[in-house]
């Protein structure tokens, strides 16, 4: 039985399909990536201060741009 005295909280949820994640070593690297104009159109958002959502069909473009910036992403 549920206790009606406790208010129910709703957590907003957004579902993305076919996305890739960039997991950065620290929050400052993630901020650097999200601040770049050349990458902003390919990014969907952030899950937390170190994890960035990338459009699946734009992954190769993002990887190339990161390599040009000497950030050297590692694919998992």
C-alpha cells in the first residue's frame, strides 16, 4: 500500500535513441568541447558535467574535429 501522505515527485525524462556518448576526463574538457562552434550543431546535450550526447550520424565528424583539436578521443 502506498502512503498518501508523501507527495509523489515526477522526474522529467528525455529519451534519445541512436546517440553516442563522449565521456571526458574532467568537466573543463567537456566545457571546452561544448563551447566549440564547430561542434555545437552535432551535440544533443549533456548528461552530467563530464558526459556529452552526440548525434549518432555525426560521430565521425565530431571525432575528426576532436583529433584536430589534439584532444585524442578513445573509442570504446
